[in-house]
């Protein structure tokens, strides 16, 4: 049996609290937020954010097959405030990206970082590769670093106080509230909680499991997450099936498990990756970080889990703050113990890191442009408007009586989302798709016997329609009109539906 070490042998926690480096940290976070707010003006919708917008604006619900509801609802709220404004739509994402920088600096302060070390932690957080690439996209993974860091902050404070014998258990209630909010954005936080539980059992402090407020906080988290959990249960827990989809897509998106293993760390950036690795080693081996060892072990467990399950390479982003905080405090201790005249040597690394981060922040527009070309010829319109215009023209070419029995179907959730968003400017009937979350939004009614289909895989429709003819020429995706439905939609849809 593994037991917690006696209190008498517990290393003293990291030194006294230093003043917050308010202005340097806010300056770093403010510049990062401004850069992403400006970068958000360029480029078209990214695939995930057009899906967020369509889901929240046209299909609001307590849950979705592939995610909880808060990110779509944020996108819908921004669009209600300023319809079609890319700047307003992406503003919450830019603010969340900047906010994560502030919270990571606060984490470092909890571990004993002085103003200089806090600023270094903020700089490392602000120059991460993945966060700079996606930091202005309205997608669940953009908010995850902010949310996970916010969740870990009260836990780190509780661990520090517990090591001093003065823990305020109300922090565990705050942890529960933030866990509930996390569960309304992404379910990966369940893996974090499982890793934390295992780590507590292995290295302690097991005393946290005896605190009533921890379990009260857990109850609060479940209460906050209840709507989306009930939705998942009512629909057969489709989120669980998404893990197989993610694993299947892993070779294409991240080079399989080997690529995921490397990218889970490299997404922290040039400086960030170095600090993550060194900070993780310190958490696991240094006596002065003994109160926080469970967090280092939890990160290792998560890394192993995400590699084995072929998860997305950005799943660890929310954990970067803890080892970064440990690393900057370690550097601070070394600086104070052995002052060096070679501190200037780090500035070239900082310069390269900053330059790379700036390039990445604006490269999202180029990625959007390349992605958009896969759907239609590019012009001055947004892709969603161009697609909706073409599909609307095909729909309006039908006789009025036939149009009353016609639906629009997207071959994927992406094309369906673009059609939904573009339908605000071009007349279209209700848009459906059997793919991913759209497959749970509903199906055409059985009196619909004609569809305008936009996508590549038209062959899957041939067993269900007697006539399928081209309607919209395209270099990649094409439009088709399918008539002569052979069976009711109640029988067709389950065969087409897929995640």
C-alpha cells in the first residue's frame, strides 16, 4: 500500500508569494489578444467555427453528438449581436487566448514565481504554436487552455495551502463549478479528472479525497453538466463513438500515434516545449515541488492515454501551464542561487519564438483559403455564400410544386453548415446532412421526394433514388438533384447516418 509521506517529512512549499507582475503580464496578454483580434478579420470561416455557428444559430440544443453546447451557443450569441461580422464572432476566442496567458502567469505565482518568472511564463504561453494558429477561431479547443488552466488554478492553490497546513476547502467548491463549465465545452476534461484521481492515489495527497467540499463540488459539476449529459444519454452516448472517429482520422491529421506523441509536446512552441519538458521533470523529481507532484504524474498519464487512443495532438494544451510554471520557478531558483552574466543568451530564442508565433497567428487565413478551395472556386464572396448561391439556384430551377417536396442535403457536416450559414442570404429549404452532428438534427419528412445534394459521395444515394443528375458543376464538390425516392426517409436515413 502506498501512503502519503508524514507531514514532518514533507518538503516546504515554494517560498513566499511574490507580487503579481500585473503590467508585464497584461501587456503580453493584451498584445496577443489584439493580434488575434486583427488576425480574425482575415480569411473565411474555419470548418469547425462554421459548424459552431450553424449548430448554435440554426440548431440550438442542450447537447450535440460530437460536443457539448457552449461553444456553438457562444458563436450564435456573437452572430446575434453582429450578424456576419467575423471580428465580433471571433472576439471571444481572442479574449480566451489572451486570458489563458494571464492564468498561466497566476499559476506560476502560486508556485512561487517572482515578477520576472511570471513574465517569462506569460511569454511562453503567448508563443505556443497551436494556440497562435487557432487562437482566433471559435471552436471548443480554442477555449480549452483557458478553461483547464482556470480549473487547475484553485487546485494548485489548495495544494500549496495544504502543504502549509492551512488549506481553504472552499477552493474545492470552485474547482467543482469550473469543472461543470468545462464539461459544457469539451468532455476531454473527464480524462483529466481520471488522471488526477489516479495521481492522488499514487503520490497523494490522499487527504483531498476525504474533504466533503470536494464531493460537493463534484455534485455541483454534475448539476451544471446535467443538460448535456442527459442529452447524450437520451441519444445513446454518441460522444463515446467519436473516439473511434478521432482515432481513424489520426494518421491523416497528425501522422498517427507517433505524430501525436511528438505534437502533444511541440504544440507548446519553441520556448514552451522546452519549459514543459523541464518543468515536468522538476514536478516529478524535485523535493521543493513535492506538494504538486500529482499534477506532473497526471500529465504523464494523459500523454500516454492520448497517444494510445490516437487522440488529437492538441488535447494536452490545457495542461501546459503547470509544467511551464514549475520550470520558470526552477529557473528563478537557479538564477538566485547562481547569478549569471549569460542571461542575454536567451533573447535570440525569445526572438525566434516571438517571430514564429506572429507568423502562425496570421497563417490561419491562408489555411482557411486553402481549405475553401476544396469546396468551390474562390471569389470575393465567402465560401458559404458561394455554395448557398449555387445550391439555391439549383433549387429555384425546380417547378414550384416540386420545390414544396424538396430538401437540401449536405454530403458532410461541413457543407451542411456552410449551406445553413449561407441560407441567410439565399433562399433555401431546411438543410440536412446524415454526417456527424447534423445526423442528429433531424431528417427530411417522408413527403420529401426530391433533394438537392451538395457533396462528393453521390454513390451512396443511388440505391435510394431512381434518378440523380448533375445540377452544379464544380472542380471539387458538386451539386446533384435526386428524384424518385424508393423508400421512406425513416428507412433511408439510418443507412446514410454516420459520425
